[in-house]
């Protein structure tokens, strides 16, 4: 059975705004709190909590650090 992204809560879909996600990740990489980084990137707190729990987060974080 195929996973339904609307009902599968194990890993959220990759962000719609990749630039905002990379900005958030870059701020987190230099020590910003979730709130600080979310405010700068213009992303909601619940969204970033889900992002950081997602299986793809480490890949995005590595990309942000390399940029």
C-alpha cells in the first residue's frame, strides 16, 4: 500500500519553500534556537519541529552547512 502524505506522520514532506528551509537550517547550524531561526526564516514553530524530526533533515542540514 502506498503511503499517503496527508495521513503518514512519520516524516513530513520536504518543505515547499526550500530557500526558507535552508535559511532555517543555516541559522540552526550556527547555534540559533528553533524560535530564533524560525523567525528569521519566516517559518512556524510546529513546522520546524516536524522538519527537524524528519528523516531528510540531516541531508538538508548538511547542505546548509556547505553553502
